[in-house]
């Protein structure tokens, strides 16, 4: 469990730098340059992610059950994760209605993904992993929206085409993951 926690601290800690240490982050970028900062940030994120995957797989071998998730929650999680995939795709798609409405659809997608997994899973490792990501996404989203208001940032120019790209790309990625990659990488078939 400690490896999972260490991975979460590293990964989510790095991804929280703008929230908790904006001044320090700006100083590091100025000191080392944006390219080097991004390289070190990416390396640290990759290390944190690898520790999360390793720690979660170890924790699943000796699960600490906190609650029994009813079977129907798996059926609720699947469409919620589809929505999450579409929202994450919207963050990288051409201007779309999701970004116009939410500002930061990837963070909202992360919240939906985490909630879906908390519904369907009931171990301590699940609570740490998905609860950690949920708490991070809530705080980071709030911070990003405050920054947007202070900087008078708006997300306009949404197009039907951009929205369609988000929906198609997110749906295809979800189907690939739900029907193939989740079982291959996680060892669980979410749809049976």
C-alpha cells in the first residue's frame, strides 16, 4: 500500500504544483526554462504513475475490503466512464461545447471517472486511488476556474464539429479500453 501512496503523492503532488506552489513553479520555469521544466515534470509524473500502477497491482493481491459494491454499480460505472472519456477528449479536441460550458473538461472527466470507480469498487486501494484522484480534481478544477475568472478567460467559439470530434474520439477510446485494454492492463473486464 505504501508504494501506491508514494506514487499518488508524487503524481498528484506534481500535478498540484500550480495549485499549491504557483510561485515556486514559476521560479523553476524561469530558472531552468520551460523545456527542461516540462522534461523533469514529465519524468517525475512517469515515475509517480509507474509507482501507482505497481502499488495498485500489489494492493489488489491482498485487498482490504471496506464495502461490498453491488453488481449493479458496474453497470452504472460503464456509462459514467464513457462520459468521462468524452470529457477528456474534449480537452484536446477543437473548440467544443464541453469546453465552453466547463472550461476544463479533463478535470470534470477525471471527477466522473473517479466517482464511477468508487461506485463499483470497495477496497482500501480503490478508495486511495480513486478518492485521491477525485479530491485532486475537485481542488484543481476550483483553482483553475478561479484563475480563469481573475484572468478574464472565457472558452468561446464552440463548434458542432469540435463537439462531434470530442464525442466520437471519446467513445472510440472508451470502447477500446472497456472491451480490450482494461482487461489487458488492469486484469478486470468491466463489462463482463
